[in-house]
């Protein structure tokens, strides 16, 4: 028995001694992969200044350069071009396992803490002198799962005139990456402006999920993911809103080699002057997008910006790619769906549009793509919209008020007189639309239903010529 215990102790001791060497190699490889990916991205440059490695720990000094004007999303942006390049040191302090005693794990391969001092930014931003601007802690478990904790320091910014001050409460996030499952969440209490323009955004949250591993993410593979941003409230002198949601998601159909993309916007309530809106929603989705096209599209953008092409040139290449790849896209019968809704005290509005390209089973020519009759034969669409009379009157009033904006007679009326005039004219307009069949009246609602199928169009059940 004592011999077995002795053997066990030797095995454990050997693992404790040997594991740091494996963990060190694993950390080094992942660090080099991330640095290589950043250096291949326009606007970023990372240089290893020093790398002092011991058996159980390492200290790495990096130099990070960031040029906002060179980032693809800010190309030709005058504001980005006016910003100075950021040069800052990044310090990585890494502990190798198996014993970590880390806040994320007791055992693991390594735990690495990156502190971004960003000292050059102190001429623009003010934050705690004893803290780095950003901190990132990455812990790798014994099974190669990654655990992430990141922080941004609370900071403030005042413009040169001192008339506007922005204050950021700080940000904190946590995530895990196990196999091909990434889960991450972060939050910030507030972002405010004070002075000439008083405004506050509060209770900001981020949720992110993805079905990919680190290698796939660095390689730019297509993968399913979902990103959700929520804001508790926005207040200002002119506009107030609450319960904002923005969600972007995509799914992959491996059998069909297609992707689906969904965007959704929600706003629980909004107040502007004397207008109150509730439960606003806009959802847009595109299904069955050919993955071959998406890969080519993604590669074109990456190659274009890496080659130093400007935004206009890349966009021209994008249009050319779409034109050449359109037949492949259409063969997968892509579908587009749009849905919206909103409420006011007087009523609500809902609308839904479903459309698709169908019955294309043969190669297409450029002549067919430019023929409007071809599109009429293969486009299917259905629109259904309905509004309470109060909502319909509200929309009509907005349109009429815009048309009367330059009328001297209308401008001289009091607000009550203007509303009375708008309500009267809107009532007449809506009645005419019902009488001509453009709208239908059902159960106290005004309804519009339109469809297009194989070149045949209908409006509220009646055929209309094209």
C-alpha cells in the first residue's frame, strides 16, 4: 500500500513539474496565432518587445499600434483620419499550471493577465492613475477550455472648450470558450454627457454566443453566432427612451451549405415632444444565402483592405462579385422577411413582408438577370399590414404635416387648429383609399394585403395589371 502511495505521489509530482512546460508551449502558440491575426488586419501592429519565461511563469512585453484611419470600417472617415495613432505597451503576466489559484480556476494550463496602459490617451481621457485603461485575464483549463474576464476603467473626456463632458462608468465582462461553444456577457452602468447637451445611457449589457473554436474564429470561418445589446434607458433634453434591444444572429445549414441572417430591433417606449410610442419592433431576416458566395465575399473584403485598396475600390469589387455570383445565389432560393410593429395611445400598427426567389433550376444569363419579366415570373412576395384607425390617422397626419410645412396659412394656425385640420383631411384621405380598394376595413382596422406570384399581382384580393 505504501508503495502504491509512493508511486502515486511520484506521478502527481511529475505532472506538477511537467505540466508547466506543456502549458508554456500551448500559451506561446496561442499568443503567436493571435498576434499573427492582428498583424494581418489593417490598422493593427503588435510587436513582441521581450519574453522572459521561467518554468512556472512568464512576463511578456508587447508594443501595440492602432491606426483608426486604417481600419476598414473607418476608411475615408475624416474623423478617424484626424485621430492620432495609438502607441501603447501591453504587459502579459502569465502563470503556468497545473496549480493556478486563479479567480477563474484552481487548476489549469495557464492564466495570463494583459494590462493595456494606454498612457498616450491620458492627454484626452482621465481615469484612475493607478490603473491601466484595459485589463484582460485569460485562463486555460486542463481540457483547453478558455475563461475570459475583461475590464475597461471608468473614464471621462472633456472637449477643448470645456462645454461638454462625457463620463463612462467602466465596463466588465466574463466569458467561457469550451470546445466550439463561446458564451460571453458584459455590462456597463452608464455613459453620460454633461454641459451643452445633457444625456444619459444607462444599464448597457452585451450577450454573445458563437459555435466555433479559437482556430476557426482566427481563420475567419463561417459559424453560427448571436449578439445582443440591451440598454435600460436613454434620457436627454429632447428625447427619452427605454428598453432598447438590438440583436444580430446567424445560423448555418450544413446540409444545404447556406446561412440565415436575422436582425431585430426593439424599443419598449419612446417620448419626443408630444409623441409617445410603445412596443416598437423591426425584424429583418434573409434565409438560404449561399455559403460559397459568403466565403468569396468575406475573402474579397479581407484581401482588398490588406492590399491597401480604398473603400470605393473595394465596393466596386463587391458589386462585381455580386453580379458574377448572383446566379449561384438565386439557385438556393433565398428568402427575405421583414416585420414591424408599433403602438401609440390611439392604436397600433403591424406589418409583415415575406418574399423569395423560386423555381430557378437552370443556369442564368446576364440577359435574364436584366429582364424585369424574368424577375416577375420568379419573385414571390406577400405583404400584410393592418392599423387601428387612430394609428392610421396618426401616420396620415405626419405625412400631411410634412406636405404643409411650407404653407404660410398652416404655419399661422395654432397647434389645436392644425390638428383639427389634419384630422379632417386624414379622415377624407383614408375614406377615399377604402372606396378605391387601396385599403380594406375589417373589424375596426384598416388592412392592406398585396401579393405577387408567378407574374400575377393582387391587392386586397383584386388582380392588378403590371
